[in-house]
């Protein structure tokens, strides 16, 4: 992905836009047993109740467009939650 993909994105209703990085899949970064267990226990707006797709592209976190007005107060909590998921990845 490239920065050009973010041009023209309306962030009025969203806090962050990111570019997909399809050379890496979610299953290569995340232990799905841990993710599914955490997903069952979490009742947070940033955690989907639907299963995550193992072959989904991940986000290129080096290229983000952030609408600081749209950030929720619990953004730090959501980042820490996802950090737990990623820190329990497969070896």
C-alpha cells in the first residue's frame, strides 16, 4: 500500500485510516487461540463479535491517517488490548 490510497478518505465518522499490507496475514502475527479466547471475554467496541479472518491482510502501521478529533477516550485501552493479542503470537 501507499500514501496515495489515503488521499480523499473522509474521516468525519472515523478516527483512523490505514493501508492494508497484504504481504503479511493476520495469522502470521496472531495466535488465533489467544485471540478467540480474548474475544469471548471482551465486551469492547473495538472487538468484533464475529470471527476474524485468518488470511486477512494486516494494517501497515507505518502509514496511518489520524483524525485526532475522532479519537475516543478509550483509544489507549484498545491499543493495549491489541498489544496483548499480538504479544501472544505464534513463535
